């Protein structure tokens, strides 16, 4: 059977995942995976590129090559791990590393008038370099065709989720909790209903940045720090008031929007607007651990609200609908417990229950998208992204 490799690094930038898949017209199986971290110097540069700063163009161009080298090393490590050679692989599907995502054209530039502003997304990791270093054809640049067609360019995983994980009779939601969380709403195969999906908001990104700032840790292991705190209801209410959460789909977002500056603005506003008549002393000075607890609750609440608003809890035969969690959030026990408590009317599991490790789902999606490109299969879902039509996504970079 045809073998493909998917390469993925998400908004959390916690490393590069290389996922080996076996794919045919009616079959997609994940065979193996290999992950490597970014070198610290490159990781710092990537974090810097997510916001405006000095020397951006040179930094971007250098990082473009270095990200590609890291992606290629992940693919080569996977080949070594599985005793395969380059000729065993049909193609690599590379997502690249997102450093900016502004599909709505809201970002201003002093060089352009408002009438000239355009939506864009930027993923780096030169596919020519990946092809040269691995000696394997690479399919990449998946998002920009959808944006050219008026779409958000995200999320792109619903087409793969529907092709591989739609249930015969049950309604199913796949929720990927990476840096940003997104949901794919899959109707039963026998139902002629559209696939839907969108970014729900922050996943792990705010929690990761907050614990790094206060404890020097890259992530909150099992959500232990958040679980030791208490959700601050005043702060949670302020966070949930953000306009993004009430926007109708299609919609997508990123760490360019949901970041520590966004959080600090809310905290400052809460402090400045507080008065003895409306807030007590604890709410004037929220402890960092309680902010972490509140950020975890924010992730849960935004996911739960969107699930309940958009996914039937059972089909006509009374079978309970399923919510399947993947991404790094699946390993956060505190987050998973809260989701389970808030989604009692659904059957909740992580993606191991449907045959794929939670950390490998997005990598497998880009292996599938490479297969889709080579077989002229549309990779976007217009109902999800808002594009004017379905389209084959990506471009081919020969070895």
C-alpha cells in the first residue's frame, strides 16, 4: 500500500511530529511516528516572529530554511525508526510552521491604505529544502489556495476527519486541543449533511505561556498547577466577553490574537474597573495559580459551549453522540476531567478510542492532504473555511 509522511508543528511549537501513514482511496492507517524538538535558538526566533519586531525579513528567511531542516530531520528519523528508505514513500505532506495568521485582512501596514489590505496566512519551512534533504517529493503550501478563494485557510483538518473518522450512524465531534482548539462536526456517513468546523479559541497556548512566565515550565503537566487553583469567575466572565467567541462560523484564530498581551489587557481592565462595591479584595489581585485555573476553564467553556450549540447529543435511534479529543490537551487530566463533567450527555474519549494516538492526528491529516493533492481530491470544506468552492490544496515540490 502507498505510504506517506505527514509533517506538522502547531501553534504551541512544542516540536515537529512526523507521522507515517498507509493511504488508499478508502483507507488511512497510522503506522508510526517520530517527534523532535526545535533547537532553542530557532524556537526563540519563531516565537519572536509571531509578533512585530526588528529585522523580521532576515529572521523569517533564515528561519524558513532552519524549520525546513528540522522538518527534514524529523522525516529522516522516522525512516530510520521504521527501517524504510526514501523510495518507500510516495510523498511528504508538510504543513510548515505558522508564524502569522490574519485571514480577514485586519492587520494594518503604514505602507498600504486600508483599501489595499488583504487577508493572509504565513507558514514557513521551505519545502524545496525538505525535498532536497529527504530525496522525497513534498506537497506543501496547503492554506493559501483556500484564502485566495475567500476562505479562512483554516481549519483544514475537517476534510480528513470526515474521510477517515466519520461514524456509520452516530454524530461525532473531533476536538483538537493544540495551542488553539478547533472542532470538526461530523455527521453520520448515512446522513447527507455538511461537515462543519471552526477554531473555538485558545487551547493550550495561554496556559503554556502563563506557566512559563510564572514557574519557568513549558507546560502545565496534567494540569496540576491549574487544578491547585480556583477559577476566578469575574476574570472568566471578562475573558468570555471577547467578541471572537460569539462570532459565527466560518472563523479561525491564532496566538497572534490569543496571547499574553490579550490576557494582560483583560486583567488590567478588570483591575481598573474594580470597585469595593462590585469586587472583593481577592479579585483585585488574582493570584497567578488562580489565573491558570481560569485559563483552563476558559478552554473548557469555549469548547463545551460550541459543542452544545452545534452537535446533536444523539441520533434518531437514540445513540449517544461522541466527542473525541486529540492534540496535547488530551494529556491534560484536569482539562479532560472538566470536559467530562460538562459534557455528560455525550460520550467523551480521546482519539485512542478510534485508533490513533492523540498527538498524531494532525500529522496524519497532512499525510492525507498530500495524498488528496496527488489524487485531485479537494482538501478544504467551504462550509468550514468560507471559501467560494472546494479546491485541491497545496503545491508539489519535486525531490
